[in-house]
């Protein structure tokens, strides 16, 4: 185990519906570390002072009707890993109260980072909503021997838990960076760094902002023979000039864990989606086929997603064959045929009446 350093932490824990759209507002718990390391300085300013200013700015922008709560730890006594306290239960209109509490915090204790995050995540578990924890830490856990393993255990236990981690003033601290990055990766979150007040503010706003959304159009097209036997997916800036697939087209859009996000039967199918990564599946009744692809939908990506199906092989032209109903064994008889689209090298093969398809005996 690598040596641990004293840590300071800010965490935001959000209850977010599994397929939440941008306009939905999650309940949020702000968890702020008041451990002794927060008296460290950046450019001559104590980190707790920076945190007070940043947190004040962040909570002031929360909508008044959004549930917001506050938890802190390490603020009452030194050397106590159990020093974790919920000071404001999640409720609307608590931003000013929280800002006042943060302004009066006096860092002094340990950093039970993992237990505070686990407590917050499990407290929201009864809502059957996903828990999103945003950590801003200036170091490593000082109470739990392996917060990375604890995060992994939460995932394995079925707690819908995602941690976005921001390393605050951890440049050059390899152990801290590795452990914080691991926490993010184990829970499917993002890892960011911030070296000063402005970067901390920007990073917090980036990970606390509601996911932006955009309008995307999904189209099933019929391509030419040159695309081969498999469906081809394209995301051009402008719609393709290809014929639309006939028949019913069913679209299923899920997240990367295959949780369904959106469905539709139109062709083209246009829908609003939060920017992110998706699994897109298209079913064609006319083609009696389906295809699936991964699609990353972002602000700067193309808004047109095309599934280009290969053409159905057309049936060969019908032909009529003329000949005697019966003839003597060993005698010659005439066979002729006619039909549209026949070629000079077409032929008739003669096989026993009970021969299997594809058998070959003689031809003319």
C-alpha cells in the first residue's frame, strides 16, 4: 500500500434518474471536507478560503426549487475518523444557509473521505435513483485504507453510484492522482484536476451542470450494391441523398449499460437526447434484419445518424419451360423455354425426378 497523505475534499452527491434528461433537476448533497489539510495554501491563500468562495458561487446558482443538502467532516475534533455530520437535509431553498455554514467552518480533523461518500450514496439508495458523487480532493483518504476498493465494492453491491473526481492542488502527487483516478474509473466517472481557484470553479461547474441535450435524426436508408452484405453506419453533417427503407423501422436507443433511453418507429426518427454515449439499434421489417452500433452524440458531432442497409437480392426473372409430358426411353425430344431477361448462356439441366436441389446430370 502506498503511503497516505492528509486530504481535503469537497463532494457533491446527486440523485439522478437513470434516463434523466437535461431539464430534470436532481436532489444534491454537498459534502465538504473540513480536515486540517485545508489550511494549506495556493498562491498565498488558504485552500479552505478558496473552497468557501467557490462553494458560495456554486450553490448560489442552484435553482431555488432544487433540493440541496450539506454534509461536512473533520470540523469538530482532531484524530476522529467518525467525525461526519449532516448539517442540512436536502430541501429547496437551502443555498444561503449552506453558504453561511461553509463560511464558518474551521478545519481541524481527519479525512474520512470514503465513509462520507459511502454514507451519502447509500442514503440516496432508497430513492432507487442513481447516486452521482463529485469529489474535489487535495490529497488522499486518511481513514479508509483503500477507498478505491470501497468504490469497487459499492458497484459490485449494486449501488448505482458514479464518482466524478477533481484533484485540487495535487500536481506531482503521483499516489494521490492514481488513487483518485481509480475511484473515478471504478464507478464510471470522470477525473479532472484543478490547480487554482479559477480552475476549481470551472471544473465544479463542468461536472455539476445538467447534461446538455441536442436534437438528433436517425434514418434507415437503402444503399447500393457497393456497400456489401452488412449494414453501414454513417454520421454525415448533412442528410444523405439515399432512398428511405420501406416498411416499418423500429429504433431502440440505450445507454452503454443497455438501459433503454428512447424508442421510435418513424423513418426518419428525430429525438432530443442528452449528449453522451449510446447504443443505437435499428430493426427493419422489410429487410427482416437489424443492426446495432455505438454512437457518441456531442455538441460538435454530426446530428444525422444513418443506417444504410444493403439492397435485398432480387429474384431471378421467371421463365417457362416447354416439353412433352412423357416420351419413350432413348428417344429424342425437344425442350424450349422463354421469359424476360434471359441470357444467351442460360440452360436447362435434366436430372432424375427425385433428385435433390442443385443436382446436375445433363444440360442443353
